[in-house]
């Protein structure tokens, strides 16, 4: 099925897939911002020509030379967000600690389905790495960071890449898409309105995959990063709020357990935060940033 044919598919609600995606994009969006500070900026660098979203930004320390590098991929449920959205503000302070920050945009569900967005991020990484000296990137000293859908979008490229990532920070992870409904049922929480569940063809995960769980079970399996863990996988810092109504915290618990079995407990840190909702609850807590810095410094310096 071509992408055009997929977009014209009539869903269970009577909408076409294209109409459902437009509904979501009209309901919620996140704009990009211009960031200024004591660092160098390289912005809107194209790595492909299929979409305006296929660009990356680099924010680097003023000191010359290659620096340990954060590959940051934004969230937004695969239909919103930006490589310079509010989430970037949480990683830019890492520049003062000697890190270069690479943020990569990718196509949304109005332009592509899994795994094409993952390949976008991988393509963007390699395009930036090919100009490592210009952008003060160290392709041999990497950490992937993402929040919400950005956890899937940063972790799969890190695990699929031939390059070894030393560390990975996951915030409000959404990783095993097939278990979203059962995870919420186990903890007795109701999911955020309009997101749906993967057994529904209008669900955000189904739009990302290109079909519901019953239609595309193999692609749901392929989209689960736990299936690619091995002894070369990075160390993990995993953060999740117990009152998250978008991505259930059991997503993080299950992935941490899977990573511990492969890597050992000393390589996996899981922190669950009481009374913390999805993603945004982490922005005003300085202790979270301090924990990230400590985690990175031990593994990348």
C-alpha cells in the first residue's frame, strides 16, 4: 500500500486516516524557538529534501574542538513538536558542562509511518557526524536523550546504529506500544483524551505504525526497543511520573527490567516520581537536571 493509499483509508470512525491526522494536528502543536546563550548555534541544517522537517540544529560550547555529544530527539506523539521546541530547553544547560547538543527533526504521521521516521533520525545523525569538526561533535562519545514519543525516536536509532552510544536518558518513555492499554488498566489510570489505544485504528500509536495492533502486529514488535538490547547497549537513566496520563509508567518499568537482564543492574537507573504528570513536571525540578549531569559525567568524561 502506498502512503497516499494509506492516507485515504477509512478508519473505524468514518474519517480517513488523513482527516484523523489533521484533527490531531489542529488540536495540539508545539512551535520551535530561537535559543541564545553562551554557546554557538548552527540551525536549520537540511539532511534530506523530502520534508521541511528533515533538518537538524547544533548547539555547541564556545571552546574549540570536539565535545561529548547529546543527540536529542523531541516528542509530540509523532504529530507535533519541533527540533527547537520547549524540550530543548531542558538539554541546552548541558552545554555549560561541556556537551554539544544535536537536535534532529523528522517527518510526522502526515508524511510517513514507521520505520521511516526512525531512518530520518539516523540519516540526520550521520549527516551531522560527517561534519563533526565543523559542528564540534564527537561521534565516538554519544548519548541519546528523548522524552515521550522522543524516547522511541532516539532509542531505536541508537540501538540500530553501528555507532556505540555510551548513555541514554529516557523521560516519560513510550516504548512497547502494544501494551499501552493493558499498562493503563493495571495501574487504574485513564489515558489522556484523544490519544486512544493501539487496538483502535485512530490511536496515535496506530497512526505512527501505519495500522492498528491487530492489523500490524509485527511492526508493533519491531518498534519495541527492548527487542534490540544487547551487551553493547548504552547505560540507561529512566525517569517517569507515576501520574502520567499519556504514557503509563509501566512502560519504563518493563524496559528497565529488560535492560537489567541484558546489561546488569549497575547499568540501569530507574526513578519514578510520585504526583508527577507527563513530561512537563520534570522541567522545574533542578534535582532532575543534576541527576542527568551526574549520570552523563560518569559515562562520557
